[in-house]
C-alpha cells in the first residue's frame, strides 16, 4: 500500500490570526468565549446522572450543575461546540492526510507509560480545569481576549506549572 | 449590536451557532498542529514553540478585535462574559493543569482535536479528564470554601494593574512580539539549526507585527462612541444650535392621564432621588446610564415621545441631547423641575374664595390629575412594572 504524505501544518501565526478571528466572532455572536473542559463536565455529570441517579440527586456539585442547566445537562453551549470541534478537526485531518489510529509518544516512553501518563495527565487537567474555572481555551485564551484578570493568572499558572515540572517528566518526551 | 445571542438570536440558535463555531475552531487547531502531542509539549522543552505562537497571536488578535468592536459600540463590553476571578483557586487549578499538560501531553481542546483524527493517547486523555472532573465533583463539598475563596468578580486585568485598557493591550502585544522573536532564536538553538530567515519573510513578519501595534495606537488616539457623542453634544452647545422642545407641568399631567401609552416619562436623577419622589408613571434612567444597552430601544423607537425631567436644568438638557444622538425618538424636556412638579401637584393648597375663577379651575385640574395619575399608576402596576429592567448577563466559561 502506498503511503500518502501528510501535508505540512499551517503557518502558526496565520493559524493564530484565524483562531483570533474565530474567537472574535464567537464573542460577537454569543457574548462568550471558546471552551472545552466544560463539555467534559457535562459528560461527567450526565454519566453520573445516568448510572447513579440517586447519587446525582444528593451530591452538591451535581444539583448545582443541574440547576444551571434547566434544559438538561447535555444541552450546553460547550457540548455543541465540542461536537463541532470533533467534526472540524476530523475534516482538517482528512484534508491533510493525518487521520490514523496511533498512539503518539516520546522516543523513550513505553506504551504503558504513555497510556498511564495520558490518563493521569487528563485526570489532573480535568480536576485543575474545575478549580481554574476553565481550561486553556475557556479560561486562558478567552480570558485574554476579554482581558479578564482571572483568565490571565490562570494562563500564567498553567504555563508556569508546565515549565516548572517539564524537567521531571522529560523521559516521557525527550530522547 | 453584539452580542447577538440572546438579544438578536435566541439561545436555541446559539446552540446551532456553537456547532459551526466549533467546526471552525477544531479545523484551525488541527491545521496548526495541535492534534500532535509532540508539538504541544515541545513548548516546554524549547524545541517547538508552535503553541506559544498560535496562542499568543490568537489572544492578541481577539483582544484587539474585541476592543475595536467595543470602541465603536458594535459590541457591548458590559454584557459579554468576563471570566470571574478567584485568585487561589485559579492559581492552584492552573498549576494542576500545567502538571496535567506535561504528563498527559494535551489540554482538553487539543485532545478533542487529536482524538478526532484517531490519536489513541488523546482518547485516553479525554477519559482521564472526565474521571478527573468526576473526582472534583465528588470532593466539591469539601473544597467549596477554597473554590469560592478570594472572589473578586469579573475584574479586568487593566483595572487590577491600574492602567488604561489600551496601555495593557499595547503591553501584552509587545510582550507577545518579544516572545515570538526570542523563542524563535531559542528554538533554532535547541534544534541546532541556523537562525536565518529570508528577507521576504522578514518583511512580511515585520508588517504583521506592526499591524496590532498600529491598531491599538489608533484606538488610543481616536475617540470612542461615547466620546464622539459627548463631542457632538459639546459642539452643538458651542454653536448654540440646540433647540429644546419643552412641555409644562400641566400639559405633562394631562398627557400622563390621557395619553400615557404615547409617552415615556424619564427621570434622569439618581435612583435615591427617584425613590424619594418621582412623577407617577416615570421610569428611572440615571444620566450616567443613558447609553446602556438596555435602554437603547427607548431612544431608538419613533412611536412614543420621551419626556425628560430632573432637578437641574443642565442635567435634563444634557440628557435630552444625549438621547437625540443615540436614536431618532422625539425628545422633550419638562419645563419645571421634579421638585416644582411635586409642589404643584402634591402639596396643593385650596385657593381662597376671593381668588380668581382661573385659580380655582387650575386647583381643581391639578387636584383631579394628581389623583388620576396615582390611580393610573396603581392600575397599571400589575400589568408590567416599567420601573426597572433586568440586566441580561450572558452565560459563559468552562465550569
């Protein structure tokens, strides 16, 4: 089978400019920024509500969340947006010949290490995004666009934390 | 104008738009290379600064664009969602996210992109994220106090630093441009590549870098919508071109009783003064709030007349002028002050028997209308309280 060559990535500054325009359009249309972790929260709440309804009815975090989503926990702006992200990214991947089932890891990392790291990292990010009231998109990027103090300190903490810990996890990524 | 949801479009339409916005978002993230964990973590090891480039360019572009739209009144910056600030929880949450980033190799948005093109590690990262959020939901009652600590509300960074909005924008832009140059050298150095760039690209980048700086400098110098209106008012005053249509107290009372549906009586004094006494049926729009979005429709309609009153002659004239520059409605001012109106109508003294017939007629007219205005107010109170309008706040954020 002939291997089709991947297309190169877009110029990062151009991509950033487009991303900025998308964010302006988002704020202009919806009055709010982009996001991602909020959709994961909807999924987490919906899963608990489905599998352990009794627990979801008594847990403080669940009842508070349900209160703010009168139309159902999955009827959330971010859930719809993230569905769009899946479609858009897939479309882009197809255009650039990048769609493939693959476990991407550093040259020294074993499969088990990468799998464990991905799950643990995800868990930390998920937990942190709740404390930070948003992730890199919802808090940091959108916060920067509207000059939110909270958004910008969250951004500094994310990247500061990443740099501070990078040395200890170099085995995951470097030669 | 903006934001269009929920003012122009419904929230339902907003959900549909969310899908389209998401498609564009996902497409660009993937094209930028954010679907590859190696590209993402390269930021932390100095061998690939793509994330910084895309992220900062997007942030500066969006910030400048939002500021530009706000400057000319196309987007109401008081209504859009500003992420609220909770210092401790933001910092601790941020550092935990940083750890998640370097261990997991993704952030939530990029993991969705990578999962969409089949990256198994990204799918596991999403699974982990949902588990992490589940853990948060479970421990939430125990850490709620910490989560809610140092609540500062939706504060903006330039307020916090005590600088002008434009100064902050310029500062952030310059930091970003500086970072672009420095990280380019670092990246070339780490990857043992020669730090050379073709003259064509050098020119292109220089132009691109100048663009946001020029836009922000222009915004700094050019007056915004509010200032333009203020200037026009000042100009009109200087040329003494302002003609005010006046209405006297008796005529106003007659209009309120007989044609209340044709007029908006607007009290432009402070809410405290309004509470103390106001003309029946009057709504309160303090002078400073005249240009708020929620009142726009009052000044843009052409069906009802707006009648302004206050205690100070200058205040009422300024309000009337301002209203004239906001919309096309017919604006009048009450000749008498609010206090004078109260004295005329609500501290009436019976004329002496030897006074003229006219004085007696006037007395009966005023007593009768004073009563009727209050009755009318009472009767209409339950139909729809026209006193204060709810401020609509847009939902947002990731929590």
